[in-house]
């Protein structure tokens, strides 16, 4: 069978960025965490995006469905860690919509603390994050992405039910982004009249067009799968759309490209989405119910923006956390150096976990330099000057633990730690 230009283009992208296969133990961990059938993940990561597309397919106008059948419009996922989604227009009006594998990872990373704070579990399951702490956690996740290019973040309390909701929320956000890119295709082929928007939007409002199409396809996909008897599903579907735009906005603010091109301000895009939702709902009460979670997210992201814009305002909190973290780190170092042979296994397992909670760079800096400075002072004497041989051996064990730690650290903590070690050598 002869491949279309679009199909060949996607295969070339996959050759450059192949999808990773999950090992069996990781598959079991993911299925437990996200409440997904093992058989579904066994199909491979390449099946996840087609699953998203199949849910949207029946809502697409006939011309888009025909493009998909002809192979002139193809949708796929590539193994790139950056959270991104984009569409490429090729010759002869062929299109390739691409989602990066890092997209869902990052959406889920943000959705987890949101679910922990907003969707409270049942009694005796766990309380979740307090809302004032939520914005700081999310801001730190963006900081890790900015420094490392990967999804990373702090630990916090989260119940299994909240993980399931986070998964649904992240899937909804990703489905909206996929539908948004399909909206760009519809705009490019002049299909505005087929979706009833020819009189509302012109060429200068392509992003708004794609947003409205993305929302419409996402809500209709939800109705087809879940019906309208439980508004929670529509609430998650709509919250996913606004969440995607909020993430877009923060990433652009810190200089990270989420998608290609220049976009209208997030508040403007969200206002248009809400106008579209209001027109879609039969009553004001339905609108308020569906928009409930999204409005909570809006307040959270306003706080996130303030933290990113003025991190100094949170200095007191960071100082307190630094003091606590220094104490925990030194206690772990002491515990693992009590024997003649240091407890490397425990230290190299627990220390990276301790420092991987998503602390801001200023906190990590203070921890490392404080610990290293004290260690440097304590080891300023050579073995011939030791008055307490036991303590001298212990300090030497700590020296070995600290120097070997760098091989077990994640970025950006690894780079900060390397600078602190250079301070010892100086």
C-alpha cells in the first residue's frame, strides 16, 4: 500500500524520536497508580493517542473524517520528553498532528496536586494538600521543568482515588489539546461553516477557533461515552480544557514553548471558552456546575503566577523548609555513617528522595552549602590530629558518602551539589 506524504512524515519523526517501551514492573506500577487495565498498557504507548482520537472521531465534520480515512491527516505520538503538541501542514493539504510523550507526563504531574487539594477523598482515606500549599507545589513543578526539561516535582499526600481523578483530568487536558490541533486543521481547510463558526471568527482569531473546536469535541466525546446523568464527567472534561490553557500561559511566561506560534493571553482565551460553555449549557445552573473545578484552578494558577513573578515573597517559607531539610539530611548522614563501612545503599536511596521533593533552588543551595561547610570544618584536621578516633572514622565515612552522592542525584539538584563539592575541593 502506498503511503501518503503525511504518513511518511510521521514515520520519519518516530525514527528520530522512538517511543519507549515500559518494563513489566513499571506497567504494573502505572496500572495501579492510574486504575488502568494492564491489557490496555500492554498494547503499547503507541495505542494511547489513537484511543484519544477515536473518542473524538464521530464528532469531527465529514471532511476531517475523510482526511483521516485517506491518510492525508494523521495523528500520532513521538517519544520526546518536552510537553508539546503541534500540527504540521504539508504539501497537497496534508496534515500531521503530533503529541509528545512528555505531554501527558507533565499534565499528570500538574493534575496530581490539583486532585489532592480540590477533590477531597472519603473519610479516613487521607486529607490531601491544603490549598495555600498547592500553588507553591505547582510553581516548583514548573521550576523543575524549566531547569531540567523533564517532569518532576515534590512529594505530598495523595489518596488512590485522587490519583484516579488526576489521571482522568490529565487525559481530558490532553484530549482537549489534540482536539485543539484538529481545530487548526479545520481552520486551514476552511471548514468553519461546517462547524457553525463561519460568522463568529475570522483569520485573525485562529487560536480562538481551535480552542472552541477543542472544547466542543471534548464535551461531545464525554457525552457519547458517559452521558449527561452525572455532571462530574463534564466538569472534568471542561476543567481539562482550562487546565491546558493555564499551563500554556505559565510555560510561556517562564520562557518555555508549549506549542508553536504566538497565542492570545490566557485570560482572553479562557473567557471565550466560558462563553462557549455557557452557550452550550441549557441553564445557568448547569454552567456553574460544570465550571466549578475550572474556577478553582483559575484561583490556584493566579497564585502560581504570583510566586513565579515574585519568588522573594515566599522567602520566609523557604528558610523554614531549608532549616528542616538541613536537619533531615544531616540526620540521614549521621545514621548511615555509624559503622566502619558506610551504609551506602540506604544513603544513596534516601538522600536523592529527600532532595527530590521539589524544593526551589535557593533551598537546595542552602542545604548543600550548609552541610558541606560544616563537613569541611569538621574534617579540617588530618588523621594524625584526631583525638577521637571513632569520630574521625565517622567523618571519613561521611566524606565518602557525600562524594559518591553526586552519581545518584537528579537534576537540577545534581548541578547545585556539584558546585557545593567544588567548594570542598577549594
